[in-house]
C-alpha cells in the first residue's frame, strides 16, 4: 500500500469535486482528530462506576490541538454524563 499515492489520489478527487484546498485541510484535520479520539485510553475502576483520561495522554493532546478545544474539558467530558 502506498499511503502517499492514495492521499494524493484522494486530494485530486476532492479537487475534481470542487472542494477547495483549505476545506480539504479542514476535513483531514477533523478525520485525524476523530482517529486520535478513538485511541484515547480511558481507565476505569472495577469497584466503582468511574473512569478517567490521563492528562498525559498523547492522543488527547493531539485531539485538542487539532480541533482547538480545551484540554481540561475534553479530559473531563468523555467520562461524565450530562
């Protein structure tokens, strides 16, 4: 698999569909953030119904950086219902 070639083909297809380059980058940023969110390590405690996300989680930091959301808020809300 040639990821670089596939990426260029995807960009070319989006350009043919009329998607501007700036919008393409936004799409790729959102997709990257979702992939990082899927890699979050959520630690649960077996004896209680609580969980947490480490503030040191690299995927949490990448997600927040890509989407411009607050680190503390994103660390809190995957583990709390509202």
